[in-house]
C-alpha cells in the first residue's frame, strides 16, 4: 500500500511538472522573427531577418558566401545541436521529440534533429542560387524568402503566427 501511494504521488508530481512547462509551438520562432513584437511575422520582417542571417555568416562582408563561410554555417548548426537547440528543443523535460527529430533519429547525418538542421548548408542553400552559378549572394538568399515564407504560412493568411506551427495546422 505504501508503494502504491508513493507511486501515485510521484506520478502526480510528474503530471504537475509537465503542465507547468507549457510549450507553445512556434514561440521561439516568433521571439526571433517578430521584429516589431506585434505577434505576427510579415513577409517584410522575414526578408529583413533573412538578410540579417545572411550577414551573420558573411564574414568578409562581400555579399556572397565563400566555401569557408558555408562551412561556418555547418559548424554553427552542429553547435546548436550539441547545445540542445533546434527543432523540438522547447519540449518540457521528460518529453521526447516526434520521430525524425532528436539525436540519431530520422533522416540526416546521424547528428540529430532531422534533415533540416543536419543537412549540409551547401545542399540547403543551393535552392536559393537563382542563376545557378554555384555562388549564393545576399540578394539571391533574401529573394528566396517568398517561397520560404509561403511554405511556413500554413493557414495562408499572409503572416506567420504561432497558429502556423504545431500539429494539424
């Protein structure tokens, strides 16, 4: 009987802890991309933020990525994985990411978090090389925002909000 009470108490504590750690899908994205803090990301904000991201990795500031700068992107992504960041990192303690997310699961290179975070940057950036010359410029990267944005605007209302994230949306 004492064991049953201890087990029940432990389960109640775990349930309470899980409820206290409410995670809102897309909340981290909104924190980083909603530049004016109004609860939605517009296409203009997405373009500005993607430009900022390009600039962050364009170490020499020449408006195009070199081979070394692209390697720097991969190093940054690996550091994020090792720090427990990336898709699914907001989950409360004890929860596991869905299949295809998390260390060693799903497609990717075995480093975790599925194909988006672990795919080599060169492969992911190739789609934005509009003139297919093998060099990605800032203008090409920012111009690719429209398609990138449309893929994420699940409810097609022209802005990104937390409603565009999570299951079943």
